[in-house]
C-alpha cells in the first residue's frame, strides 16, 4: 500500500470529486459516514458520554457528520466547536448548518479556556480538531485544550490523524498533540503513523477506503510503502515440484564466540525453517557440540581458535553469507571479517557485531558487496551513520548511506523499516513480545535464507521482515507477549508461510475489537 503525502491526498480528493461528479460535501459525508459505522460497530449503542471536539476546517466537518449520525442512532453526544479562528471551510459551514438544533446540547462553542467542558475518565472523546492540513504547532488556549484532553484519561479516537500531528514532519518535543487510543484514517497511511517518535500518538490504526479515484491513486508516484499481508504475498516465489536442496540456497553463517554461540544457532534455525536447502555454520571450536546437538540439520566448520573467530573459509562456495551475530569485536575477529569482505562478491547479510566492526572500522564499508543487507537496531544504526535530529532526519541519513555504499538497510523496531536508496518499506506485522533477546538474530536468518533462495535482496528483506513479524504474531496468540522467545519465532516460520496463504483476517483481529 502506498504511503502518501498531504498534497497527494489533497490532489486525490480533487480528482475524485471531478471524476465521480460529486461535491466535496458529499465526499465528506461518505468518509465521515464510514467513521461513524466503525464507531457504531464497536460501541453497539453503549450509553456512554460521547464528546466530539470539532475544529472549523474539514476535519471539524467530519466530526460534525459523525456527531449527527451518532445522535440519530440514540447515542448521548455533545459536540464542541473549537473556535480558534474566524476562517471556516465551506464544508464545515454546510455541516454546521445541518447540525444546529438537532440536539439541545450542541453544538457548543469553545472560544477560551473558561469554556472547556469537564472531561471524565469514562468519556468517549472524538478528536476532529485538526487534520492533514495542519502546518504549524498548536498554540494558546487550543494547546491547553489538547493537553486537557490528554490529561483526562478519557478514551480518545482521532479522525484521520491526531490533532497536532503533521503528515510530513516531526512535532517539537513538547508540542501539543492528541494522544489517541485509536485512529481512523482516510484512504492511505501517513509515514508519521509508524515512526518511533510519533507512533504512540496514533496507537491502534485502521485505514478506511473512502473511495478515492483508484486510477489516480495508482498513478501516484510514491517511494514509501506499507507492507501488509497482501503486499508480502505478492513477493512470494512458489516452489516447483521437481526441485532439490541445491535449488534453495547454500547458506554460510559466520559468527559466535564463547558464551554467544546461541545467536548463530538461532540464525541457522531460522534459515532452515525459512526454507534453506543447505546451512553451514562457521564458528569457534567451543560451539561445535552445541550446534551439532541442537541442530543436526546444519553442518559445522570451526575456526582453529576455541573462543573467537580469527579467520574465514575463503574457498567455501556459498550462495549467501550472513556475518556478525555474537562474533565480538576482537582485533582478530575484525581481521576475519575483513578477509570475508574481500572474498565475498555476492550480496550478504551483516548483523550485530558485524555492524559494530563496520562502525569502528569505516574503511571496511567500501568492501561491502553491492546490495548487501544490513540489519541494525537503533543503537547500532547510530554508531553507523551518526546521530540525527529526529526520525525524518534519520530516514534522510539512512537513504544517503544506502546510496553511498549501495546497500539495503533494515532498521529494526516496532515497525521495521527497510530502506533501499530512496525507497522506504514500512512493516506492519509483529508485536511487543518480539522485543526479546535473539529476535534480531532470527530475522537475519530469515533474510539470509530468502536471498539464498534467489529472492532479490530488497524483496528478501521486505518479505523476510514481514514473515518474521507474522511468525511472532502467531506464536504470541498461544504464549502471550511475555512468554514469547526468539527461538519460538524461528521454529514457527513454517506457520508464517502457511498463514500468508490463509484467507482470513487473523492478523488484523485487533481492528474488530470494541474500542
């Protein structure tokens, strides 16, 4: 799914109105009507106080339509007009006229702090103050209103996007932004919904297809994409009946040190469970018995050193090499990594201490094979590219890094980002239970396996990240977030492939729960 900018969405609105021969007010009625339907489906007529805060632009107009529909269906609703300016959009005014007199309780005007209503913990608040057109921080008494809503502990649903949040930039640290418990957004996701600095404002998210012109949406050029089940399925390469293990990749996983052999074992397990034909580990001698005992399907070569890697098997013919997990940053291991980089001429996967070695020995960056996949967590990323001002600046610097060194970067997080030059792929699978030791090692094994199976490295990274998160989602259904181990994710990769082809909405069940 394309992630679109505010301008692109505005253009889509205009084209839709023209091609479908409807008015902007009718489009607003359609979009806000879908918001009402989703709320009604979840509240099921519950007799709870609903307070809707409407701005005086189109987002406020959406709120008025929702309020009108709710009151007509018997809900206890109060609508407040946040009167922050003398300017009003035409569609807001049209819906304001429709709502006057529909209830004796609303609409009520808020012009100053003394007009703020009491907001209680049990209230259901709908935020329709500002939408995608916001261009500057919220100030004055409206800022205090936003903070009052946030401090109330009431459940907050945001229409399109939380007020105070920008589409294409990060708000200041202390800026007033609605902290929604649920966001119902229109037509396409916005990049800020998934960035670490801003995703908590959005919380649970559902994208509503409001029927914008499909031909125009398809024609829009975007470098940002949200990866869900549908997009992941398109990347899958089916197997043929007449095949053998040599067709599915000869993988070499190099890493480990005394006390950290488990990391390479997790990577190898994930690689095999993702479909690798042959997996060989190159590890210190101390890990030989551990791997042979726990993963008999893998082959093992050992370094002459007992505790760390000091060399690399240059003559080993592998389709793909994964290097770094648990290897440490000893000088001899650095030399081993340099030897590997000089010997390998195919895309490889570099993780963990492989990344730490690169950040301490930047001359090695030029030796990385083109289209290799680097998989840092935020700390490793900062050591690689330096600090950043905010998440947008971080993305800019990562794009520059991937362009300079011709690599693919997988930035691990709640929404893992895969970046290939200007292209950004945002993952939409996974859960908090995956924030556990070894999860990243498993991800490296998954991506390595797919590259070995002749997936394009970008496709391998994007599909691998999604399948990794999907496996974690499936396991958490049985074990819960707290009980999930990284080894469970690795062992269940086959289940993730099965789920990819299952025709249901299992992964999106959170969207069907009551608000």
